[in-house]
């Protein structure tokens, strides 16, 4: 059993406090989803990188908001293992449409990715509705505990763009 969560930022559109995002995601995994066994990498990337990944791996044209790669195998029946790619440029573009901050939209994308690793899918209308309901519930619970706008501030003594 392990608790490994790595958050990387390779985009340059906005400063991003990856330590704060990691804290939000740990709370999501441990407190909200009661997950004790996980090995998850989260990469915050730009539109160009996301387009390459989306076209290269999924054969979908253009960029997208989030892609999850599930690495779970039978040896860890209750554990989560995977990688989540999140496009900050998509969060910046979509946030005004939904009247939320880009930070809120970014957290939503990562929650969505973790739900995919947890077994949720959005392939049918019913599954999409169920997943969205859970996504909304988790976002509300996290928003009570964390001020998502802190994602845009660099940790003291460090550059957030690293």
C-alpha cells in the first residue's frame, strides 16, 4: 500500500502553486474518496502538448481538457494507479463559459480524471450524468476546505512555474 501523488507543471500560461494543488488532491483521495492506496501522476500542460497527446494516443483531433491513463492492474484491486494530463489553456478558455475561475475549472478537470481512475466513465448519457453529479459533489466539498484561487500563487521562496 502506498500514497504517491506527483504534481508537475510544464505549462507557462499561468503561475501555478503545485504544492497547493497536491494538498487539494490528497484531501480528495484520502478524505473524500477514502483511498489509501494510490500512485498517481498529474501533469498540468499547455494546449500544444495536450493536442499532441490527444491526437497521438486517443486519435482525437485538437486539444481537450483532461486525459486519464489508468495503469491499475489486478495486483491492487482497490488501489488507483495512473496518470492524468490536464490542459490549463482549456481551463482558461472554458472558465468564463461556466462563470467560474480558471482555478476552479482546473480542479474540476483533475477531479474528473481521478474519477475516471476510480471507475467512473462518461460514455453514455446516464453514466455522464452520474459522473457529473459526483464531480459536482466533490468540487463543493473541496471548495469548503480550500480556496482554489490560491492555485495562482507561488509558494514562498520558489517559482511556481518550475
